[in-house]
């Protein structure tokens, strides 16, 4: 068993959880042998803890053996995960959860890592269009934390801004389960469209087909706003063009821009007015 996974009792809870959390966040897993959900959650938590390589401790409490502990902390659902940091209870997650939900829960209680701060820097640089500096910040983050999902997502976004769909595809193929995975999925239609354009596999049977191909090629050249404008024109004529392909590429392209920008807000409102 890892040094970061401990079974705790009423006698050592104060030391192994409360005191320990002064230096490192502690997740307390309240479980019971009769709970099927507990049996499913336990190996998942162990896997996540081992992958975290010491960024937090997992403390396991057998609620049948030590019933006073769940009562003391108001735990009424088995299994439950209660997070402690700086000697205090800070958050709770009840019931059986997906790996992505647990990872997101943990990320919220951990202090910002150097990789996180570098990724934030990359996001800011990408928002102002400095692709080269943004790429460097993401790569620096990945050198500190190989496989860090937010930095992988940032690298995908830079690659697509540069028209490099092949690199984005390689990253997406092995993208880890995380809260960023859903955003990475939104980029997949853009990747596919760019690769089809480069391989001359986009249909050219109608005027709308030609307009779609032109919009994708504009995105390949980094002219995202012109590409978005072209896609909007297609959607005004046929809002379900190519089985919603134009809409999905449009939404993916928005993920490459600053989500807080007025432009993105305006484009989202325009799309909503067309679709609804």
C-alpha cells in the first residue's frame, strides 16, 4: 500500500487526518463492507491517489468499525469522500462517482501547482494571440506534470490555431479522463474537418459544400473569425447542414478563442438566434 493511503481509526484520526492536512490535503473515504458502491469506489480512489504521486493523502474509515467518525462529521451517505485542508473540512462528495467527477473534486481542493500556473499563463497568452509563447508555457507545464489535462488541452488549441490538426489528433487520441476531456471532445469535429480538407475529402457537390470547405480552409490558415462568419452564413441557409457538421465545427472553433471575449459571446448569441 502506498504511503499516501492509510486506514484510520477513531484513535488516530486527529493525527492522521486533521494534523496531517496542515501540510497536505487529505481525502477521507467513509466506506462499509456491505456497500456495493463502496466496493466499486475503493479501487478507483486508490488508482487516482497513486496517479497523484503524493499531492494528497487518502484516509479510509470503516464506518462499521468506527461509527462515531461519520456521526461526528455528519456523513449520512455511504460511501462518501470528505476533504480536509489546513486542519479543516473543506468539501464533500457523496455516493459512487465517476472518475472524472472525483478528479475534478480533488483538483478543486488542491493548491495551485506550478503546472497549473503555467497553464493559466498559456491560456492568457493564447487569448491575446501569442501562439508561440502560449505553446512554450503549455510545454513547460507538461515538463513539470506530464499528461496534465489542462496543458494538453491548451496544446491542442494552439495546434489547431496553427492549422496543425495531426498534432491535435495525436493528443486527443490519448487524452486522460478529466474535466477538460469534454472541451477536448468539442475540438474533434474541427480536427476531422481540417484533416478532410487537407486530404481533399470534403464534399463539393453544392454551393453550401463549397462554402463549408472554404470556411475550414480559412480556419486552417488561422483566420478563425472569417471561418466563423462563413459557417454562420451556411447555418442561416441550413441550420442542420451535413448532419449538424457546420454547427459542431462552429462550436469547436469557438473553443480556440478566448471564452471571455465579447466576440465569442456575440457569436454564441448569433448561433442561438439561428438555431432557436
